[in-house]
């Protein structure tokens, strides 16, 4: 295994040791224990991703939020979505730092 592969394995292991990852995984398992809730959360996530990819307007986002308002009122669902967002933010920041540090030009994505 190369030095870079070793570093990547170490990084993934460290990610799995974070509070954010463990909270996300714990809540994911609890949500999966309620198949109907898990399905509803999955539909919300799929539609949210689709929305961001094609029609990211305030009105469309508000309509999606209103349609799935029951999830924000459900403590477990809301806790899971918050934990997922925090973990994904941490991974996104890591990705940005890696791209920046690797010297890969990404300015073309901004315009």
C-alpha cells in the first residue's frame, strides 16, 4: 500500500471516530428502525437533491419544506437531518481543503 493510501485509510478511520460521524450513524440506525419514517426521510432527501440540481428557487425550496413539514416536527427525523447536515458539512470542508491543498484549479466551477 502506498503512503497516500495509508494516509487516506487513516483519514477515513479518523472521520469514523468523530462525534459528527457517530451521531449521524446512531441516528441513522434509529431512523432505519422505523421503516415508514426512513422512507419519508429518503423521499425528502432525494427530492431535495433533485431540486438543488435543477430548480433551486426559493419558491421550490419552500414548497418542498412545506410538503415535508412533518419531518421537522418529528424529533428523531429532525435530529437525523441536522446530524447528517453537520457530518456532510465536515466532509465538504475536508474536500475543499484537499482540493485547495492539492493545487487543482477549480475556478472554472465558479462561473
